[in-house]
C-alpha cells in the first residue's frame, strides 16, 4: 500500500504549494510497544495524540501517517472553523429530532471556541481570523428557505450570534449584483489548514508524541493481549488504537465492521491570483469574513493573507476507486471559476492560480461518528463531510476521554457510539452517492431557474 505517487506537487493544495518545502519525519523502521497508536496524521489524529499525551505524560503515543502530515483533507480544506453539522439543519432536525440538533449545535459551538483557544494558548501559526461567516442567497426561493432556517434557529434558541440581513445590508458589505438576503453568524473563523496541521504536529512532538511519516499501516490485527499494527518498516504492539483515517478508512485492512461505515466523496477548490487593492475595493467584501451560499451544492469563499480568494464547492464526485487516488475534476474547477465570475463580474479577467480537490468522509446518516470498533481498544472517527475543521479539533479531546476510559460531557455526546447505517456494497454506495448528487443538483436548478446566466 503506497501513497508515494500521490505526493507529486501538482496534486497538493494551494496551501501546501504556498507553505513551501517540507521535510517529513523518517518512516517507522523497528518494532515498538506503545500505549496508544494513532493511524492518520490529520487534525483528528494529531489532536487526539496531543490531548492524550497531555493527560498521560508518561504514556508512549505514536502517530503513523501513510504520506505526510496533512496529506488528507486536513491539508487541503478551505479552513472554515464553523458550526455546520451534517447537511442542512432541517434535515438534521427531521432525522435526529430537536434535542439532538440542539446538542449538536452546542458541541460545534464548543468546537469553534476550543479550536480558537488552542490556537491562542499555544500561539499556533495558522493565520486564524475570527471574522464571522455570511450565508447568502441568490434567488427569492433561496431567501425564503434561508428565512425559515433562521426562524428554526430562533425557535430552538440557537440564534445567539446570528443576524438576519436584508439584501440592501448584504450589498453594503459585498458589492455583488447577485446577492440576496443572508444570515450573518459572528462566532466563526478561518485558518490556513496546512499551517495549522504542521503546527499541531510540532505541538504534539513538543509534548513527546512520536510521529512517523511515509508509514502506511498495512494491517490492524486484534489479539487478546494487544492490538498489532503492521507497517512495512515495523510492527507496533499497542494497548489501544485510534483510526483517524477519515475518508481513507474503507481501504484500511483490519477490523471487521470498519469498511462499511463510510464512503469517500471528492470535493474541489480553486484560488485566484492575488487581487489588487483596487479590485478589493470594487468587490466590497469589507470585513473579509468568510461567506457561502445556501445552495444544496454549497459554494464557499474566503480571502487569503496574500489577498487571493479561495473558493470551492458547487459539485461533489463519489469516489469510484481508492480515496488516496487523486481524482481531478476539470468540469468542477471550471464551474467554480465561472461561478466566482458570475457573482463578481468585476473579476472577469482574474486568473486562477491553483486547482485541487480532496476526499471527505460521508455516511448514510449524514452526521459524524466516533465509535468503538469491536471492543473499546479500537476507536474510529469519520463522517465529518466538509465540516470537519473545528469538529475534529474537539473530537481529539473527546477521543482522548474515551481512551482514558473517562465518562465526560464530551464522551456522552450522541454521535459517540451511535448505531450507524452500514454501507456494505461499493457499487450501491457509489450509485447511491450519484443519485443523491443528482437530486441535490435538481433542487438547486429549480430554485435558480429564473436567475440570469
Ligand atoms: C476540499 C475540501 C475542503 C474542505 N473545507 C472544509 C472547511 O472549510 N471547513 C471544514 O470544517 N471542513 C472542511 N473540509 C473537511 C475537513 O477538511 C475534514 O473533515 C478534516 O480535515 C478531517 O480531518 P481528519 O484528520 O479526520 O482526516 P484527514 O485529514 O483526511 O487525515 C487522514 C489521514 O490518514 C492517513 N491515512 C490513510 N490511510 C492510512 C494508512 N493506512 N496508514 C497511515 N495513514 C493513513 C491519510 O494519509 C491522511 O493524512 C474540507 C475537506 C476537503 C477535502
């Protein structure tokens, strides 16, 4: 099992290009006995390892990463630290009911605060900005639906940091002829994901966590005495193992019951060249907060510290083969560029500098999951969709509580050990994903059918 051919530069995200050369730690080359082995060096794995090591300074904790730290979604995402959970709030309410929706919102509120505090306390260099998030509509139908979402949050008492803005107010901030009414959420932020994941690696190592890169796990084996984690360079004997492999979990050879828990979906982004001061003036966007629309196939936008716009979304592709195989989508990149220029005709001649994508982990229930697999010695986390930045930071704390065998408010959160719907068949999952994608696209088409091209 090799990830090496996927480390070519053209497959990396803008953040990885921009952040410059990186020297990975050497791979594992001996057998080790450890307390905790974490498989996967993204936000989930590094946060978990660091939190557990903080709680247990004498414990031996290792992180095994098949490629380099941040190779997965953690080094490729848009960096929105938000309270989004699952798909639309209405769907969460319908499927899970009022109390679980409220609890999920509170967990995500805590996740955003926790991530921010972690960054501040440890001075993590990740360009974090707590700017808020604007969600905007384009069509009257989308405005009406957004108004209902706002009322729902009000009825549930979850609208603390939310403010409704009419079209005129929105356009004071954003000089786009396409924008209708929107909701401003003040308590969210964004960061540079590649800087953050590398800063987390340094934080974990400073606490004594051992990080092995270019170390693909080839088998996880459960025995009565220990969990054995096999790699080409050595074998780890661990008391407990955390599977922080996200969208790649289907490919991890090992424990029964893991494969069918989730399925990878690819999602895509583009970034412009740096805009001039005049261009920023022309498009408004005065507070430089992140924003997104309320389409089913959501688009999202944010500035970078060097004055570019990162945008993504608009489509997703169910993964046909392995999640670790890069799946370019020129049509989606073209769509993103066209959409950016549709909302901002002022940028008609602006160049796109980078295009990339990455896999997110989805499941049938459309909400995340942290679960014991088989027994309490193996813990799996997945199903974060495209909303895992803040979530995975707090999940690291939650998983550490589970590893400690401690019952806490976090370990009691309802996504922990919930019963998930299995996705047994690759073919059905693939075609199911395609059918869901078509349905969501049709919904968007219907709501936007009267908009100007
Ligand atoms: C394009 C894109 C944009 C996104 N934008 C946002 C956003 O703006 N806001 C938001 O909240 N979320 C966003 N997300 C989702 C978010 O990035 C993820 O939910 C989060 O990063 C998941 O972190 P993770 O550590 O669980 O998984 P990952 O970062 O995917 O890490 C898993 C790691 O496991 C490693 N691995 C896999 N198999 C093995 C093996 N056999 N042995 C060893 N290691 C292995 C992989 O190499 C990988 O590094 C986005 C995702 C994508 C792809």
